[in-house]
C-alpha cells in the first residue's frame, strides 16, 4: 500500500511534496536498528578507538550521507521545516573520544543519554568489525531524529489551550515551548514561554529561562542553570536557580469562616553542588556505585507580604544543608514498558544518604537532620522500587517536628492476553508533613503534580497526603495498515488533609483516564498519543472537569536512583 501511494505521488510535484511531508523514506526501525543487549567489555578489551563516525538521519529518512541530486523546492522546504540534529551536537553527548581505550560502559551510557533526549527517536552505537584491526576499533554512531515541531491542543471544561514546542531548535537540540490557554467562562488568559539549552558546549550543563502568567494574573519568572549527576560516571554536579513570582493566595487566620486573599511577591535563590567518588572494584571498566558529597544554600525572600500574619506563613527564610550518601545505580534495557518496541532504560539499585543542616526563619535557627533509603530490582514477578525519607527539626519549643515520605512503583512482567500483551502498574505515595514547617504556601503539600491531579490548584494544600495510582498498558499484537495501537487506562485516588483532620476521612479525589499510543514506522509523525481524563470533583468550585490530551502514559514515578540534592523532606513536595 505504501509503495502504491509513493508511485501515485510521484506523478505530480504537489503530491510528491505531500508524500515527502507525511511518509518516511524508510521505516524508522530500518533507518536505525535498536537493540536491548549491551556491548560487552571482553569483546574489544584492550583495543583503542581509531575513528568515530557519526550519521544523523532526519525524520523523513534521509541521512547526512545521502546525496540529494536535482533537489526540488519541497526538499528545501522540508529541510528548513525540521532542523536535522547537527553532528557536533551528537558528538558532544559522547562520553568516549577518539584515541581512548574501549570502554563498554561509556558506549552504553552515551547511547542511553542520547536516547533520553526528546529530539531523538532512535540511536545505535556499535563497533564496525569490518574495518577494525587487531589493536584498534572504529565506532559508528547512528541517530534518527524525532519530528521536533509539535503542536499542542488541550481542552478542559471551559478552558482551551493551543501551543507549540520545538524540541530541536536549529538542530542544536535546544527546546522552545509556547502555550496559550483561554477560559471562556471567566474571560481569562494563560501564557507560558520557555527556552531550554541542553548540554551547553558539551559540558552537560542545561540552562533554562521561563516566564508564566496564569488565569488569575499570577506571574512567575524562573532562570536556572544545572549539571546533574546524569550518569554513574559523573564526577561533579551543581546548579543555580533564581525565581521571582507574584501571586494572590489565601491568608490563614483564626476564628474566620473564609480566609481573605492577599498578594505576595517572592524572590528566591538556590545554589548547590556535589562531588562523586567511585567505589566500584574496577573503576576503569565499570562504575555503578558512588559516594556522593553534596551541599546546598537557599534564600527565600518575601518582598511583599501581608501586614497581619498570625501564623507566620509568609516569613523569609534561609537554609543550609549538606549530605553524604551511597548510591548504586544500574540500568536494564527493556521493551514495551511505556513505548511500543522501543528500548527503554529502567534504573535499579539502592541508595542511602544522611542529611544535616539548619533552617533560619522568623529569627529562629532550627537544626535539621534527615535520612533517606531506596531500593529497586527486577524479580520473577516484575519490577519494583521503593523509597523512604524521614526528617526532623530539633527545637524543644516546637511539637510535631517530624516529616515522613514513602514512594513506590511496581509493574508486572508482560502478560500474554488473547489480543496482545499487557502490564499492570501500581504506585503509592504517602507524605506526612511537619505542621509547623509544611503549612505555608511554599512548603505546603499539594496533590497537583503531573502524576497526580494536574488540573488542581497549587493553593489546595495540606500537611499530609496519600496517592494511589494504577495503570493498565496494553500492546495489541495485530496491526492495521502498519498502524499499531497501544491503549491504556489510568486511575488515581488521592487524599489531602490538614493536621486536625484524619487523612482517610477527608474527601476522596478521583481521576479516571483512557488513552492510546499510535505507532506507524512509515510516517514522519510516527508516534501519536491521544488521551481523555475525567475529574469528578475539583476544588475549589467542586465541579467536574473533562481534560483532553494532557495525560501521558509514562507518568508513573519510577526512581532514577540518581544522587538527590539535599532537601527538607516534603518541602516542595
């Protein structure tokens, strides 16, 4: 069928242009073949990398080596509609260099890091055995771009949203995000714009500037620069964030039925850094375990706060935290977790860390100590990970000084069904906050995260919460005209309470969603996701909300087993 469409389109210039815009020259799985089996160290141990060859392939199936003779106007148009990833950008993500001794972990980590980028569809890093010699090897890097210019459309109640994101601006791998939403019922507008530069000059430093104005005319400007511990091989990390926001919030007061609304303005600065020491037995070959040393300084200033603040909700504070931790992080390359027949890197391992520091607020200085532990692994019945955190302020004049948090995720092995294969996902979150320090707007616990109830207002806060998530993911065996359908069902139940209320006696928040992931390897837009989510009762107006196309199927919180930045448990959720 696809060959017949191509033959028909070749008869006219306009239909040939449409064909070039919609269909790939080759199926994506043919352009770049992926694998789940990792390269072994023993295969090329002791050999040196003589040459590195990089080939980038655009979403239409044309590679950087293809000669486009007799180029037509539609070739020029499609080339400028999508900026193919530059070879220098791909090279900047490689952890190995020409002349180095072969290291299988560096090749795998480079492939994994490229695979994580939103502008990459498929990537394969391999050794060219045909050109390798007795003491040297040639490495070939093949990258297939994703279609990077993506329109956005969402609908929820009286709110409609339109936007666009460019995930590979000018072929640099940078991201541009623009979003406009309108509430026809309240005659209000929402604006969001951001620019993200990934891997600046090959340093793995990411920088972002973001501006936002919501329906209530609350404003936020954020600028951040950070370099994470992106791999077990990473030695140092650090970051700086500056944020300004102005918003109207409820002012808690005693003996009143309804809290008055006040305006606050906040400037915050956040500076952190860390160093990792490898503890693996063979550091030159395979590093999976590290000891991490981290430090963090925060300043949170209220420049415009209420004159009357009975509970000291809006008080400037400063904090200093330091931590030491042991982290073991490994990866398993799996298929059919969230994506159809695509390699996905699932992390597992264990970690343990201790945190200490102090919080200065309202002329009080309170020492703080915390502990965190996590474990995850693949078993005979599936994959699971669990993470527990506990923190305590030490001040004899204050009761209820402890905070606790528990997160976990479990998914089953692929189960055979009559029409295909399926997985079940389960994920709970329990957060018990400190009433004294998890009571303010900044530090209050909410349930509006992307994996929880994203249509809820951030002003819906409490000191404790429980979230129970479930997802059914189905991969249908049969295809229709090379279209493969992966339907899914998601649901979540959540409870949020203040100190005086029992958690499970509060209102049960519910969401129910259905969606489908559609794949076709012969289309430029080879992956389409459509979803519908229903929220029966949304605070604060307690109306039902129907949300279209914002629920993704990969929002289950799976622990990355990366090194955590020192933090107060449950602050910022």
